[in-house]
C-alpha cells in the first residue's frame, strides 16, 4: 500500500478533469515515453450535476457522489476500462480519486446525476448504491448544525458532515462492503491504487478494515500478490486534533506542509539555504510515508490548505523552480499537478470564480486539449506536465532514484546546489543577483546539457551546456535575466 506498482518511473501526474479517452491517448503519446509512473484521475463514479444560479457544472460536483456507477463527464464505464488497459499497456498506472467519506450535499428532489440515478439527499436515500439513512453518521454526530464545527474535536471531524455532505458511517459492515465492491471493481479493471479523498474525516481503523479486505491487483498487469497503492488525503499543518501520523499505518499520506513551506521559501518568506534538511528535519512525516506536491486541485484555487503561499502555474518562474527542487530532492513520492485555466475574480481576498469547471462546449461536454507544435497544450488546458522544465525533471528524478543527497552548497541566502550521488546535480538561484560559481557536481567528467534551459537532442543541447572536469567541478551560471532560476544536469543528459 506504499508501493505505486509502477516500473515506468517515480512521478505521477494529476490530470485534473481530463476525459478518459484523452488520458488514454496521453499515456500512449506522452506519459509512457517520458517516464511518468502514472496518472491520478478525477473521481470516476456518478455524482450530482450542479446548476446553481451562475454556478454551472463546477469541478467540485465530482466530490458529491450519488452512486458507484462509473458514469461521469470524463466518460462512461467502457471508456474508463479502455483507458486503464491502454495506459497499463504502455507502463503508465491509473490511480483513482476515491470519494468514500460521504455522498452528496442537500439538493432539491429531481436534481440530476451524471449516471441518471435518482436520489433524495434530504432522506439520505441513494437507490443507485443502494444507501439509506441507516448508512449515515447522523446519530454519531453531536453538533447543533450536524456539520463539523470544531476541528479540535476528532469525533466531530469524523462523524459530522463536511460542508453539508451526507456522511457515511464506515463502521458498518454494509457500508464497508459497498465501498469494497466499488474499489474491487476498479482493481479488477486494472487500476494500481487510490487517492483517498477526505481521509481526515474517516476513522483510520475503519479505513484499514476496508483496505485490508481489498483484492490484490489484476495479474494481467501486475505481479501476483501486488497490493493497491494507497495515498490518503489528510491536511495536517499542525494544531488540530487529528494528525497525519494516525494514518501512516494504512499507506502513504499527503504531506501538505511540503508545498506550503516551499511556497513560503520561494516567495521570500524564508531562505532557500534552510532547505538543506527539508523533510523530516522540518517536522514532516517520514519520507517513505509521504506523498508530496507543490499544489493540488484544491489549494491552487484557495480551497484546502496553504492559503496564498501556494505556488501555481500563475507564478510560473517560481513554480518551475519549486517543482525542480521537489523532483530533485529525495523526499516522498512526488505528484505533479496538471491544470486548466480559469479567469480569477478577486473580491475581498476570495476568488469568486474558484468553482469554474474544465473547458467545455455549450452542452457542458469537456473539450479535449489541443497540442501546439512545441508540445504544450491549448484549448484552455495548462498541462504543466508538458512544460519542458517539468517533464525533463521527471527524467532527472527517475535517473537519480536510489541515490541520496550529497555535496550541499549554498551562498548563505537563496542560491543553493546539491548532488544526487554521481547521477544528478541541481542548482537554484532565487536571489536578486547572478549565480556564478565553480561547484562540485559529483558527475563524471564530460559535457552535459542543462535540461532546464533546453533539452538534449541527439548529440547536441538546445540550452546551456556545462563542462564537468575530472574533479567533478564545473562552472555554473544562472543569471537573474534567465527565464528559469534553475540548472539541472544528470547522467542521461551527458552529450
Ligand atoms: C476533499 N478532500 O478532502 C477534496 O479534495 C475537495 O475538493 C472536496 O471539496 C472535499 N474534500 C469534499 O470531497 C470540494 C470543494 C467544496 C465543495 C465540495 C463538494 O472544495 O467547496 O462543496 O467539493 O462538492 C460545495 C460547496 C459548498 C456546499 C457543498 C455541499 O462549495 O458550499 O456546502 O458543496 O453542497 C453547503
Ligand atoms: Ca466522516
């Protein structure tokens, strides 16, 4: 449950709100060849179709399940199966975002659902599963509103409603059985694991009972006895009743402090020199238990954790620098975010457009990304994973896998550099002046292509070249005028 079950690489990408058919093609055309381990996909099961005044088909409707039928805006069950098979065939794994803490919020009778199921949220009746009022926690929640009111009280956080969402009782055999059936069906199709949504809001013991009862992975694609990869979404920035440490016995746990602290450092609220022991040294969970990322679909739009410190595609220079640091740094299992664009509308420190769903046509069908000559995306898709500086660092992480960090250097403020064994070297300049230093790269003598300013193309380099001497040292230059404040060379970028 800690092993992503991938032999293709060390990095997964969240293709947020992508269609199944587009993901299948992306596995074949880009992710497989580029060494991505797998894809986190949006929730695949039926949910409420939200039309609420101006808020039409928000992305967050997918976090309000109505049944476990595999019918969504991303495609139907056949499209889902086809995606899983095609991605597995090119070595790219699929990880499902599993929304199992709750069902929908309160909606008027007759509200539509993506698979056509009826439901009565007031009566807590979901015939598509079926669930009825017995299966929900109401009797176990003792707040006046029935909602979570105080995050200092673990009982409330787990037994009351999260923002009005009908809260399932995972303590019962029946509910456990329905969730197990849903997850086992996905396993039988060949998925490699799950992101467990809202894990903080479920009892770790209930989750363990469910995970322990899951089938082994499908042996058409995985070795016999392989267990599903589990990463539990727990937001723990400290100071609450519930901590991520309660979940490490079940699988990996999202480490939200990681992206927040990196955001603070790159935005200048802290100095990069302190990153020399980033990870456990900063009070984060053990690296073997952690799932890390710069931003996710929630905190890139002000939901969830980290506030305005989080770096996103909108501050692209810092974003690429922080992502390069993450992918070069030996801590945790890494996830790259892949977003779509929306216009923000700030009022009183709130983006009133934070609900906007993926690019769509007049009937709210999701539009596929288009691809430009340089490989970047169009049609409203940002595709951070197709930015050269990011996908080249995915290769860096794969190449450096299995080595430690060594030969840390810093200038006493925001210029840093380090090696990964004799496999890779990274330097970052986030100061207001040029970096011009001769540094230890730990690489064998030779000329290397900097995979940030360009790419290795046959025997030549489209960006800066770095000459490493017999002593492993090289002259490194990153001026403040450059597009990216990073330089990266590795064993595979030798010319
Ligand atoms: C998560 N992790 O624990 C997801 O990452 C996050 O995206 C989900 O919230 C949340 N948990 C529940 O699965 C999102 C979104 C919320 C949205 C919910 C449910 O951030 O804003 O809540 O999905 O769709 C929305 C409305 C809220 C309303 C609620 C119920 O924003 O005002 O509450 O629906 O109808 C009355
Ligand atoms: Ca709960």
